């Protein structure tokens, strides 16, 4: 049995997670593989913090008399603000790279360009609209359902990053955040975290009723499945993952979770 990591290493992992996946003022002191492993294992915790922040803003707006649509906009906007739009930018760049139809080297060069192409713009529009539409329906059903969905989608988005950083998934470039975290998480650890997060999400769904236990668990699993499909496609097309791909995976997982939670 592998002994638990020392306290100092766990702290560096938390610093890595919050310092790279959010704008919170957390200084990353170590960039080695061990710190990256701890950081990617802690990624769902970043989702908890960002999701709770988004839910609080949405609930305050509802308390002040705003409608569910405005609450939904806040639920989608706050995580984007707290990540400087990092994941949305990655989603757009990934869409441009995939949509270009060019060989891996050329597609990766397109993804590094500062401008956004038509594929990226369309993808951003549809994804953000889908997130806001799903959240609007959920907040319209009840404030509790909307708040839960906001948190669950944010956690599922970061859980997808944990799984994408598992051993066996190569980096497409030798530099960048993608290279720093590619393959750092043992497969068993990634699966353990995924099962634990899914179980906690399902237990939280129980607060809303028996049916929500299954619906919340299915939402997380569907989010991971959608992200996994995109991950495999990107790995085939680009030869591995990049920071942009990680961003695309996060937004794909978040959107899928929200859509599933809004059904039924």
C-alpha cells in the first residue's frame, strides 16, 4: 500500500491546483512532477470553491429580485472570471485546431495563435448559450437545484482534468502547462478520485430527493464520458494534450453536466 504523501507535498499540490486553475492569489512554489500530480488530484477542490462562489453570486441575485436568467448568467460568468477565461480560451483554440483539418503540427500552430477563428467563435457561442439555458431552467425550478448544478458542473469540469492527466496520456508539446501535467496521475489514483467525487455528488443530490441521487451521479459520469471522447479525439489528432485541450475538456464536462441536470 502506498503511504500518503507528506503534509508539505500535499500543500504544494493544493498550491499548484489553485495557482494554475484559478485567479486566486495562491503562489505556486514547486513546478516539479510531484507537485503537478498533487495539483491535478486536488483539481476537483478548485471546482468546489469556484462553483460555490458562482452559486453564492447567483443566489444573492435571486434574493435581490433578479430572475433565473440573470442568476444563470452569473452562474456561468463567475467561473469564467475566476479562471480569467482560461478554459473558454482553451475550448476556442481546441475547436480551431480540430476544425482546421490540418496535420497535427499545423493544427498546434493554429492553436497557439492569439486570434480566434470561426470554429472557436461558434463553439464558444453554443457552449455558453447551452450553459446559461440549462442553468436558467434549473434556477427557475428552484434555487437549490440551480445552486447544486452550479457546483456540480464546476467540480465535474476539474475532475475531467484529473482523469486527463492520468498516466499514458502524452503531451503534444514539450513545453507549456499541458506538458507539465500530462501523465502525472497514476491511473488508479485518478479512478479513485473520480469514484469518490461521483459518490459525494450523488450524496449531495440526495438533499433534493431520491431521484436526484441518480441524476447527479449520471450527470458527473456523462460529463466525464464526453470529456473522455474529446480527449481521445484530440490525442489522435494532435499526438497528445496541451493546455488548450485541458481547457476544452473542462468546458465540455461542465456543459454536459448542466445539460443532463436540466433534463427530466
